[in-house]
C-alpha cells in the first residue's frame, strides 16, 4: 500500500474532543454542535467559508480573509448578518472560550440558512444565514514531500463555477482528489481549460526553474492569500516571480515544486506523475520562502 502524506495532515490532539463550536451565536460542545438537515449548506452546498490560522494570539492576515469572505458572500448574493467587527468578535469569543493561543486552525462557514422545503431556489431559505466556527488545535505535520498525480478534472470557467469562490460546493475538487488517491498520489494536479498547469485540489501551486518562481496566471485558481504572500515575498526579496501559463513539460523538469495554503503554508512536492522533481526533497528556494513567510507572520503579531 502507498504511504500517503496530506497537505492538511496534523497529529491528533486530545484537546479537540472537548472544543466548543460557535453556531449562530451559541458556543456548543462538539457533540451538540449541529445544523438542520434543511440547511442550504448541507442540502445544496450553498455557502462560503474561510480557513484561518492563529499564531501567538493573532489571526494571521485576518483583514485579507475577511475581505475574501465578504466578497464571496456578495458574489453569491448571500446576506451576512454580522459585519466585519461581528465576525471578528465571534472568532475571538470562540478562541477565548477554548483557551486557544497558537497552532490553531479555524474553519468559518456561512450558508444561506435553513430552507422551508428541500428544493434549490434561494428564496426557500427564509431564516437568514447559518454561521459556524470550528476551531481546533492543529499543528501541520507532513512526513515527506507531497506526491501529485495529474487528473482529468479541470479548474473551470468563471461562468460555470468561478474557481476563485471558496464555496461549499467542492465536488469537482473532491472528485479530483479521489482520482489522485486511486493513482496512489496524495493530491490531484489540476489543469485549466486550456491545458496549462493550474493548482491542486486544495492548494495553489508554484514551480521553480533556474531560480525563478512561476505560478499560474490566477485566472482559474483560488485567489489564495498565502499564494499572494509568496508572490509579494519574492518581489520584496529579489526573487524573480512570474504569474504565467506553463505546461506539464515545464513542471516535470522544474528544479522545485511547492504548494501554498493557509494550513500548510509552503509544502514541498517530491513526485509528479511518477517523475521525481529536483532531488525529491525540499529545495533551497522553497526553504528560503518558507523562512521568509515565518518571519512575515511573526512581524504581524
């Protein structure tokens, strides 16, 4: 059996068994934190979400995460009951109730709310939105570089389901992940509609060629906050960086490949479609960017 790694892998923490979860303004024990089977998120995948990291008492890049949350809610015409201050207060309330200080991951979810009948039309969601915050003690733990497999599932066009939306409707990415798993890989490498390398099923992707950092144009991928921080760090530290189209041929022959995301920050890739990338281990540019990112997060605290 193939040994698997996970971009969201973390050691089990017994403290997570007794966490309190924020559900529509109430802090509930894990076993009691439930939503209705008529909820739009459960029934239709109708909602948006954010993942956030707590570092030494500070939610990293909170403003950017709130920008993305409220932009996504507006895009899908979902009325937020809480404003930015209200969402921030809910995060802090949950954090304090769980006595959490660092190495914490929060999943903040907002759906269109409970439907009066089990059908699609948004007007059937009349109760107002449902908001949930799940906050766990969670330290990233990746035992080795990630293995990717290219899959037939594409990052699609904006007029179908815009890949920039952090929506609850993740089936396309889940099917991509399943295909990669069947191929013995950890994550799926997804192409865009033109056949260029785009992203994985859960993270943004970068390659390094001759000390230059390349990532996709951004037209068909999640507008990742960590992705943008890496681009900014490259520009601020004299590392050539390009947002451009590139192919699998460019990727297979890259010196380094790494993934970015809120949870894992920068995760090295060692194998793609059976091809060893570089030495198969974390490369020097990835290591440098990881160190610069740690410094950036620390400077925000």
